[in-house]
C-alpha cells in the first residue's frame, strides 16, 4: 500500500484553511481525509467552564500535539487511528473518539502545525493561507457568534488579548517554512488547481 500524501495547511485563525481543505475534499471525496489540530486541544478537565474559556487557545501549549503526531504516524504507516473529539461549546475534550481509516491523501490543518518541528516534518507539502488580518477577524467574529454561541464583546476581547498577539508571535513566523503561500484561501482558484493537479498526479501514480 502506497504511503498517504500528507498536506499541511496552516495560517491564522479565520484565514480560510478549512474552506481550502473542504474544496480539495470536494474534488476528491473518496481519497482525501482532513484532520484538524483543533481536535487536540487539551481537555483542561480539572477546570470549570469559566476557567477553561479563559485559557489561551492560540498558544502552542494549549495543544496535545504529541498525540496528533502519533496519530498521523499511525495513518502514514497504514494503521487506522482514533482521534479525539473536542467541544468548542464546553471547551473540553469529549469521551468519544473519531475512527479514521488510512486515506490516500491526508490533510492536516491548523494555525500552528508548522510551529512544531515533528508535525511539520510529517507534511509532504506545506501550504500557508495568507489572509488580511481584518478579513480574518471578521470571519472569526461571524463563526464564533453563529457556531460557538459567543458574544461580540467576548470575541473582540479574545482577539485583542490572545488571538492577535499569538498570531504575531507564533503563527506568522511559520509562513517562511511553507512550500506554498496562498492568498484569499479557498477562493484562490489558481492555487486550488495547482494543489488538485498535484493530488491527481499522486493518485494516478
């Protein structure tokens, strides 16, 4: 069995990483699987929900990245993996696990996946989605209100106190580690055509 092609997609919160990944999956629905670094947030189970909410979720220490590395290594070696499931409403990891079979192409997505050397080195292709900060904030604002039940005030406070400074400190510097820098995220048709062409060639080998 041929080793899965691993594509890393990094970029700031709200940059369009998930949209870019979804459009690739829509092109190759039977061959591509995506996993997110967000699945691997630490559970902070010893804290109540108010304390968990105050954690800095944009700092590398908020993730159990070593577990993600282990799961990706399983998939790359031809072994199914059971991934953690995280609740963005309760800010903790759930007891259930997500069974993922070995894919032909694996997309690894997250704001900090290139910050960790072990995780970065597992990626055959490294893509950084580079989107204007104002646009990223607006997308995050809409998402967090609609999907995660946040207030406008809480999203703004989180962005100014944690998201923006962590982006500048940890996320933006990893752009130089990418093989490909994509502007406009999932709306960059030319970039999608290039990546889809690479995937198509890999699948036909």
